[in-house]
């Protein structure tokens, strides 16, 4: 059980570092609901770009980090 906890802790740290790096690398989005760009700019559907993919990966890493941390915390 101690070996499993050690492996999960190492994976958790790797996920955490990746998550921090991706959050730091993301560009800030100044366009939004209050940007004054009009209603048409926010509703145009296009192919997902780099920022959209990085945003999805960041979300998945955040979920993995939360789940791993909870599992490690409540392991006997």
C-alpha cells in the first residue's frame, strides 16, 4: 500500500507541475462579455485553436489533480 501511495504522490506532483505551467503559459483573454466588441464576436463558431486546446488540457489536469489529491489524502 505504501508503494501505491508513493506512485500516486509522484503522479500527483507531475500533474500539479504541468497544471501550473499550463496556467502560467495561457494567454489572458480580454475579450469577453464586457469587452464592447458587440454580440457577434462571441457567437461565431470556428475550429478550436491552440488556446482552446490548452484550456481543455488545463481543465483535465485540474480534475486529475483534485481527484488524485483526494484519493491520496483518504488512503489508509
